[in-house]
C-alpha cells in the first residue's frame, strides 16, 4: 500500500449500535482524529449517532431493517445477526468506492470494529484491508466470557449451587457467582453464541481496549498470551478524547442547574445506564429508600426502564411532595458532567463499564446494583479489588437501600471508600499523561496504524 501524498490516512470505524458501545467508538474516533487520522463512521440506521456533533467525521448509514427494535438486552442479541446480514452488501460497496477514491479521501489505513459487527471481517478479508478490534469493556470481562465458554465445553454447566462462592481457579479475583450470567442454570444458546462470537477477533491485527493497565493488568497479560496480537489499552477514552456529546437520548441540562444549588459531596446520583430494566417493585423500593434516607438525590429514570411503565407513573403516592426539596428526577442526564460536579458525593449505578470508568475518573465512590453481563464482573472489581464501592443485593429492599446510602454518604466505611476513589482518580490521571501507560500505548497504536500505510 503506498502513502497518498498530502492526505491524512483514514480510519473507518464500525460501532455496535448501543450507547455503551457507540460512545467509546466515537471517542476513539476523536482520539485518532486528534492524532492526524481522518475518520469515517459506518453505522446502522438504528441508534444512529448524531453527525452534527462530529462535523469532522464522515458518516455512512448502513441499512439494518431494525427500526422500532426494542432496546432490551436479549432483543439486541437477536438483532445482531440481522444487522450483520443487512449491512454487509452496502458496507462492501462503500469500501470499494472508498478504495477507488483514496486520492480524494485519503488512504484507508484500517477498519476498527466492534467484534459484534462481524460482517466487517468478511468485507475486509475480501478487500485485503487490515482490521483492528475494539473492546469497549474491561479485559476482566472478556476473560470471564472465556471461563463460561470453557465450563460449557467441559460440560460443567449447570454448576452445583455449593460451588458458586468458590474462587475461579483461572480468574481468581472472581467467584463463580461473579460470572456475567448465572452458571448454576442452563445458559441459553443465544448467549453462548454471543460469547463465542464476541470473543472472536477473527483476522484482526490488534485489539484496542477502553481500559487502563493499572485496572486490568492481570487480565490484559493473560489475554495477550491468548490472542497473540498487539494489545493497546488506551483508556479511559473519555479522558483521552476532547469532550463532546455522544448521547442517543436528549440530555436534561436542568440536572446541572439543580446540582449547582446543592452542597458539596451531598448528592447521590442514580442511573442504571441505557439497557437495564427493573420491575415496578424495585422502583418503589428505591423510592422509599431515597425518601427515608434524607439525602439529596439526582435520579435518572430512563423512559421504559421500568417494565410495564412509560416513565415514573408508578412512584408511590406522596413521594414527589415528600422529596421535592431535595430530589430531582430526569429522563437522561449529562452523566460525565454530573459525576464531575462537586455536589455529587456518590453514584448508585448498574456498574456498566463506561459508568464505572466515568465514576472512578472523578473519584466518586459507588453503590453497585448490577443486573447482568459485565455489570456483575465490574461490581466484583469495584467492591473487592479496587474497594471503591459497596454492593446492593439483587431485588434490594428499602431498608437495605437506606442503609447503603447512609454508609456511602456518611459513615467511616464510606469515607474510606471516598479516599480510595480519590487516590484512584489521581492514578488514572497519571496513566493518561505523557509517559503514563495509556499515553504510551496510544503512541504505539498511532505508529501501528501508520505502518499499514507504508
Ligand atoms: N449515560 C448518560 N446519561 C444518563 C445515563 C447514562 O449520558 O442519564 C451514559 C453514561 O455516561 C455512559 C453510558 O450512558 O457513558 C452508559 O454506558 P455503560 O457502559 O455504563 O452502561 P450500558 O448503558 O452499556 O449498560
């Protein structure tokens, strides 16, 4: 491949269309753009990113026939094969055009893709283009998927209940009960296929990771031995990239003006991310826990995140009057700004990976209420490895919630967690500065991608 004079090399990005995956892909685009690459984003029409937020990128919509698809986790798994089938031809034709127009648009250095969009590998192989896999979640999570695949291959699922508390010999910071899905029951084939497909980097020449060596060192080392291609942990992306909005839902900016009126470190911020769903009983228990703890709160209740409800119509009668002076409920918040706000003292989270990184980067200790998948693994690390969070059990009740909030926001244990979280924040800042692990890794990545243009 010859370098095309006077044109920046181009990287084509293909995200998986869910908030927790699109955000890091766009952030990666901004990071690479700031390092001299032109960026094209090939995206499904479903959950399309907003091109006006990224005028410097070229956007290519791919047909997916998924409009109206519900955003539940299992539905997203069902949608994966449809996306892969429906997007392939358009993506292929687009890449052919792009290769023909390299004089005008810059040489295509490589395609970076989310491994759930595996049609990319087929197109890239046909056109002899290099690919790089992007992992938007932790290395520990990918290892936990390997554990499940191995248990399945060894015919050990369902595992006896009595073994769930045991440490996993090949992933000793986790217990069997910390795996992304319960292994004491049969695991549906759709999930097993998902793990296999997601873990498969196909012909990728390298892996880019939205993680940090200090958080994930052991897993990165193990996975390096497994995948045998260069690994570039250059996270946290949101601190490496210029700030911009990647939300698929409109952010309610009243959250910030409301926070401006609150005392430092007084507010508990609550959000369960973009996919998790709770039942009405849990919403009601949360409401009573919040009403009884007397702590100011900013609560994101995403529309349709309570099964059988459109929004907050099933809150207990009197709740809004009772908490009007110290509570604010919104549909979607500018989360990174919220977590960086001095009024926020704690984050009650589902422990998605982006939320985990965003909270740790601001030194905010957490209450974890994981629902499924990597949230369970992240929770174990947050509570027992980094020790910056406490965990609420599944189906939490009002007394447990009240106690957890009081512990996090008030007592000695909470103060110790805050100290550790602040220390973690400083260490994460060092990793992205010149000479830090993510900084160095990014330097190497830029050199690696440039080598495709020689
Ligand atoms: N988020 C947001 N506003 C909200 C709730 C979430 O901007 O009100 C963002 C959050 O900052 C994070 C993403 O949505 O970047 C959620 O990703 P995560 O990996 O934490 O969880 P997922 O949604 O994938 O379960």
